[in-house]
C-alpha cells in the first residue's frame, strides 16, 4: 500500500449541462490527466473536486476558465481491492485521532488494486500513520 500527498482542486461551477465536459476538455487540450474526480451539487452550483498529474499548470488553466478554484492537500492511497481494506484504513486513522472529512474512490470489480482519495483532519499525521504501519492484513 502506498500513501502520498496530492493537490486537489475544488472548482465551483454552475450546475448545468456541459460544464464538466468543458473543464475536462480544457485539461485534455493541455494534455493534463485526471487521476481522480468527484462532483457534488446543490440547486444552482456544483463543486468539481479533482486530482491531476500537473497541478501547477492545471491551476492556471482553471483560474483562467473564470471560476473559483480552491487548492487542498489530500491523501491518495493505492491499495488492494479486497473486502475490509477501507475499514482497516479508517480504523487506523481513527486510532490516531484523525478524522476523514470526506473521501472518494473507485475500483474496477476485477482490479487487484484501487485508488482512495481522502481529506483527513491532519494530512501530515495521516501520511505518517499510513506509511509507517505494517502491511495490510485483512481479517
């Protein structure tokens, strides 16, 4: 299991058709890959959260797009696609007094590993806990 700090952008946009496609096209045009993405909405606005391979370049592009962009440090964990993995990570962080403010992940059903992105209450401490611990053992 490998945990690392990543920069996540939260982009505040109108909640209407085509906005996500425009953001994706903007990044594609500059050959910037999206490693992780999630959206959430309210009636009129959406928040697109994403982690990309070139955050410095992406930040300038997204700001030029004309929307509010916030930058946040998150933890990315690539780990085994086995029952209980997320539970064990959550328990270890809880035992260290670290809260998970939010998370998102995806794993193809047949994949051997998946990617978890989460915002902990203490990024540095979470990184230390996850990288210091013994190899994942599921019960």
